[in-house]
């Protein structure tokens, strides 16, 4: 399992760097929108007593931690895929980063766009289930479409890519948002750009770092 | 002989390290993005990150 440790080491470095970059982008672009949207929310009585990070360094610190750790997790998926396919170098990494962006951001957001706090949505559990199903179907579908040579698997892959969107994401019967529509649209655009930069950078760094690693 | 077109099947010795990395990666990502704890500690700490990554949050 020496190879596993090497994959972890590469992914830690790539994930922390990618997460740091994403946190800086978010701090200046999407965090102000989240804070603005929260002004429209009135705290409900049951939530008042829950612990939450204080605005400022504590809140930003947890976001940095979250981004670094999810970056680590995503980088593990990228580097393991490249390891299996004997690929290295930043160009392959960017290709896998693009796939990750599609699987974990574009496809789920197509049905469930990123939301500002205070947006009414369908029940959380059903949205999480649809999100996970969509990411899984998209990952398998992309694999079938791009990485196999048999016609049947390619057709099946294309079908899997479409399936979650034919089923449709769960939405509330009456959609309501506290924040103005323009704020929400601005948030979606910036989030899409930030995540694209994050994924492509994460892939490029992972691929570059893998170049220096000799596996067993 | 190596050909460019043929994608090599994953060798047995490479399966386990890669598979372990994928399981660890998915555990980290899904744990941070999806777990709901009774006291909302994890939810509130991960709040801005979840919103900005388009994970379903509330």
C-alpha cells in the first residue's frame, strides 16, 4: 500500500492548495452575497441556541478548512483515476478536473442550482438523494461515453448522463426566496466560475505532482 | 508491445491502492457535504462551503 500513501500525499498538497485558492475567490465574490442574503432571514427560535462560527476569522477559517478537506477528497478521486490509467502531467489532470467539475458541479446544479440562504426548496433529504444519484449516474455515464470503445456502452453512458434530468430534480410546489432574484443569479454565475477555476486548478496541480512520483 | 489506442485494464496490484484512495476521497467529500448532525455543529461550520459548492444545504 505504499502507492496509496503516495496518492494521499499528492492529494493533500493539491487539495490544500486548491482549497486555499477557492477560499480566496469565495471570500471576495460569493461570501458577500451569502452575508447579504442572510440579512433577509429572520432567525427562527429553534436555531438561535445552536452553535455557529462567529462572523470573521472563525467563520472564514471553517470555510477554508471545508474547502481544503473537500479539495483533498476530490484530489484523491483525480489522482486515483490517473494512477489507474497510468497518466501523469497537468494536461491529463485538467481533463480529469473538467470531468470532476461536470460530475460534482455542473450536472447536479443543472437540476438544483446553487442557492443563497433563505431560498425555499424541496425537502432536504430528497434533494440530497437526487444530487447523489445525479453525480453517480454522470460519473458512470461519462466513463461509458468517453473511456470505452464499445458502441453499446457508449449509448448506455449517454443515456445515464440524461437520466437524472429526465427524472427531474425535486422542487417545492411554491418556490420562494427571501433574497432578490438578481442576487441569486449573481451568486449562481460567480459560483459556477469559481468552481470551474477550482476544479481545473486541482486537476492541473494533481497531475503535475503525480509526475514526480514513482509508483511501485 | 504498447499501442496508444488500447487502454490497459487495471492490474491487480494497482487495484487496491486506487480503490482505497477513491473510498477515502468519497468518504471525506460526502461526509463534509451531506452529514446532518443533531446539533447542527457540522452543518453550521460547513455552511458557507456547502452553499458555495452547490451541495443541498438547508
